[in-house]
């Protein structure tokens, strides 16, 4: 067995004697003559209720073993190799532990493959807009065209090139949406000390052109109501969203327990921002149109979904055919219902704070885009007045 400096009667062996170590390598005697190697972390002291200092520790078992009484050269060599490995791990853990205490970057984390870190970020991402993170990762891999990339390669110039790549290969709001997720990744990587300084912190991307989804006027909503739709629940849910501002994900998850028919109100946690927004819970008063849709469906059990909807892509296919049947020449998506809800409220003089609250926005700046759209629609309406020959 490799020599240790001290041991005690309880069967614990210390392989790193002396003061100054925050992480010590120790061994615990097991049955059949084996010693299990583990790390002992010193976490400082705290005072208990009586004011007595109490040492805090944590332990990490390495699944590395020593033979207490090696019988041959092979066993002695194996003991030496295992001990060298354990001491190497201890030294790395000591450096990481001390860097964490001092708030310094972790030298071992900085050597990891950033592609793997990004993949892990995707795998553990829990918000409903995960599809944006997945798509961002796809374009990041295409941009780098490398299987292995370290964090040292990712600086502000690299981030700017990636932003420009997104803006070159994508249109509309998509570059903004993808790059926003990349900035979120970089922020988390900085917290995890993969980066010394967040390389994306000062890099901006402009949201191009405001709202790209077309808005349905009230007259066009009436045309839709008269047109044939192949899926009744898509039809009813879409009209429900036009009158409440809900997203597809929320309409699909909406249950009868979210509805208080006596108060004429919806109480709902928005799935898209459930974990990121203080305004995730919204209350929406039901107008007569929304109430009539619910009455048409008939009240179900509290845990039952109100609408039975296909996936978003399936719903969009139905909407596209439905809009064509209504002879409406616009690019209508499900989100057009939410945009139409907000825009029509503002056109009818609803104040912006109320609209912002109904949409569950965290800031008025998110709602402000609708006021610009209303101004554009008003200008277009004025310009479309027929010429009068005087």
C-alpha cells in the first residue's frame, strides 16, 4: 500500500497531511482489505444555536481503491497508479474549489468543448420556446463548421461574426430571435465561468420591421366566420384567441379549471414565460364572443382541456386553407390572432397599459410595437381614401 502520513483507529487514512488544503484525499478502510479513496472538502465553520462553532464538510467518493496489503508487484503498481490518479484529481478539485471561492474562471471548464456545452444547454432548456434554441444551435454548428471549439475562441469579434451570419442567412425577426437565445447561452456560460467576461454582452441585434404577421380587421374576422374550416376546434380556438390574445401553446393547454364563468374571467400561467417572467400569470375578462365559444363547447371537468388541437404546424396548415377559403390575401398565422387582439383594442382607444396587462408583457416596450402598427394602419387608411375630383 502507498504510504500515508497518518491514520486513525476509525479506519480513515489521510493521504494529504498538513495545513492549507481545502480539499484532502482520504481513504476509508473497507472489507476484504480494500481502501476506498475519497475527497474531503473543508467548507468553513458556522455557529449553531448555542454559538458553538461547527465545521462544515462535504465528501466526494472517487470509486478508486487501494489494496491495503498488496501481495505482488502487480498489485503494488496498481496501488501506485490509483493513488497518483486520485492525487491528480484532488489537485484539480483544489484549484477549481479555490477559483470558485475567489470568483475566478475555472481553468478546466474553459477547456471543454463549447459545442458540447451548447448541446447540454439545449437538452436542459425548459421554456416553451425551446425550438428557437434548437434552431440557434443548428445555425451555430453550421457557422463554426467544427466539431470542437473552446471558449477561448469565442470573443466579441466571433460573436459579431455569428450575428452577421444569422442576419445574412435569415429574414424578418428570426435573426433577432435566434441571437437573443445565443446571448442567453453566453450569459449562462459566464455564470458557469466558462467565460471570463460575457463576449455577447455588448453585441446588439436589431429587430427588423416590427410585427411581420398580418393583422385581421374586424371585417376579415367576419369573413373567416362565414368560411369553411376543416377542423372545428382549430376554428373555435382561433376565434377564442382573437378575443383573448392567447398564444397557441396556451390555448392548447387551457383547461376548464382556468375559467371562472361566474366572474367571466380566465386565470392562466403563460407557458412561454412561466419560468422567466414576473407577469406570467394573467387575468383576462371574457367578452361575449369568448363566452359564447365556451358555451358552445359545453363545460367539462376541471382538468379537461377546453380545445383539442393538433400541433402548431398542423394548426397552421388548417388556418392557411381556411384563410384561402375566406378569400383573404394575407399571411395569417396563429400569432396573428394575438396581434389582431392587441391592435384592435388599441384602434378602439384602449389604453396601452391595459393592453400590456392583458398580453402579460413584462414591459410597455413590448406593447409599444402595436402602437406603431396602429399608426401605420391609420396612415394607410387615410391614403386609401378615394380621390375626389373637385
